[in-house]
């Protein structure tokens, strides 16, 4: 494993970066899309079951299937990394929309009343009261999404997208277990880095939690 | 979109050992075999840990650690590791099934344990006060109350297995993943797309099936379908994503 890493250092670092990008980009885009959708679902009772059921349905689809179907829907090339990004964005939205909707629904009524009494309305109340209170739950959801994205990106090696998952296919073709093991370890490392970043970001966004205690 | 139907519309692809029905059956076989082992291992363990509270830290820790492992990498690694030591007939089936079982366990285990733990302590105390023994409390109070969560664990475990079994075509397993992998190597996109659609449909149908079973098995007193007056309690299922029992599909 060490020799392989020495011989292929540059290539492995590049694969690590690509893997990180392919996992982070869908997470960020997905989060940005899921916030307004989650708000809609929490605000309008009739929207909620529709959105949640659609999210559940999308989450049911196996990732390989989604990767393969993508080109025929968005007209990309079959080997394009965009397929992976779009597919993982769909998963992230499907997971986060429900988390965000439920988090917003669980904002205590007295907090909301207090905010209204202080003159918060509409978008201002959402951005400055409801959303910050939902942050810890959103962080928990984002951690799950990040960990799953890292694993799912590696499946992209099957449709020819070059990243850490390529170490699995390479190791299998060469019949060398240690290359596969290196890929697994680097995936776990990446997942760990992302997880720590999300937790720290969450803490910075919720400074009041420490101010009170 | 049209290319997807090219392959499925050709009747030659619907018969023989490499036809669609045969591949669907194979996929179902792997899924149920693995799921049976998962339930056999994870259900008793989850019930034990949930009921006694012993080993809960170890379970939460190992479930999280397993989640960080890339399924595809684990699959390839285990196959490389043990397939050389097995007789040829088992060399590809056994390691794949083993990995499917390993990956399926955390969802059922943590959901079962969390479901039992989440049972209202007042209900448990009342059962004890009525003179129920430990096992009666478990089977008559804790299990029925935890049923929605346990079944949602089985559901996500099953989806995980269906998805990973597809990838396992890469390490020579049969099933619907064959269309995707073979299509890829033959540069035949319509075959790949057909495989993808079939796997998607299979996952949805199986999911609906378990959802149906869930409605039949879960006591109406637990889901709140029974109630007519008072505020409706939200079914426990809603919070399952926060309980961490939902394992993303591969």
C-alpha cells in the first residue's frame, strides 16, 4: 500500500480532490435547494405529504440506476461527472427536505409568538428566527448526507468517473487487495474531514447555545 | 428517453438465463437471502440491547463506523480477500452475500434498538405494575410499540441490499446489475438504461410491499389511525431520519 502510494502519489491526491468535489458540490447545492422546499412543506399542510412522498420515492432509487439514467434525462455524456453531481444532488435534496420541514415544524410556538410580538414578519422571521433554531437538526441531516455522498461517489467508478472509487476497480483488476484498502481508508478519511467541518460550521452558526450554558 | 425502451421492447431479451425475468429472479433471490440473514442476526440482538440497555454504546459506535465505509470498496475488498480460498462454485456468490448482510445489519439493528428504547417508560412501568414478566413486557408492550421503527429499519436495509446487489455485478454476481455492467462493457447504452430502470422499479415495488406489510402488522393503537378525538400523534416514522436509522442507498 505504501509503495503504491509512493508510486502514484500525484494521481492519488488528484483522485482525492475530485472525490471531495464530487461529494461536497451536491451537498451544498442540495442544501440550498432543500431549504425553500422544506419551508414550503412546513408552511403549507397540503404540500407536505406530496413533497415528503416524492422525496422518499427518489431516495428509494439505487444510485447506480440514477447515474445511468441521468444522461437520457439531462442529455449529458454517459461518462460525464455531471451525472454523478446531479444524481447526488437529488439524493441530498430528498434527504434534507424532510429533515428541514420537520425541523421547521418543531420550532416552539412560544418562540414564534415572541418573534412575531417583536415585529418579525415573513422572510425576516424565517431567516432570523426559524432557520437558526432549526440549525442543529439540519446539521445532523447534513452529516448523514455527507457520509453517504462520499460512499456513493465511489460507485461512479463503475461508469468511468475517475476518483477514489477507481482504486477499487484498479485493485480488483490487478487482484491487489491493498490498493482497495487504500481507497477505503482515504474514503473514510474524507468522510471524517467533511463530518468535522460540518460539526464545526454548525457550532459557529449556533453561538447562542454556548452563550446560554 | 427512447433508448431505454429499445432494449426492453425486444422480445429476445425476455427469455433464457440472461433474459429479464431470470435476472429479476436472481436479484430477488440475493435480496431475500441477505435480508433473511440480516433479520436473523440484527433483530434478536437489537431486541436484547434495547430491552436490557446493555451494549448500546458499542452498537451506536459500530453502526456509525460502518456507515462511513464505502459499500463498493468493502464489497471489492471482501471478494478479493476470501474468494481465492473458496471452491469455485461459491467464490463469487458467498462473499457478495456476506457483504450484503454486513451492510444490511446496521439499519435493522439500530432501528430495533432505538425503537425499543423509545417506548414510553410509563407504558413499560404500567406493564410491570400489571404483573407482566420481563419477556411479556418485551413481546406484548415493547415490540408492538417499536414495530413502526423496526419495519422502517427493515425497509432501509432492504433498499440498501437491492442497491448493493446491483453493484455486486461488478464482482461477477448475477442479477439486474449485469445489464448495467455488460451494457457498459459492450458500449450498449440502451441495455444499461434498461437495467437501471428495472432496478429502480424493483426497488420501488419492494418498498411499497414492505410499506403494505407495515400497515397490516403495526397495531392501529400505535399509528394513531385508531384515534377519533384529541390531537393526532405523529407516527414514529416521521422522526426516523433523525434517529439515524435511515441508511442511504448505495
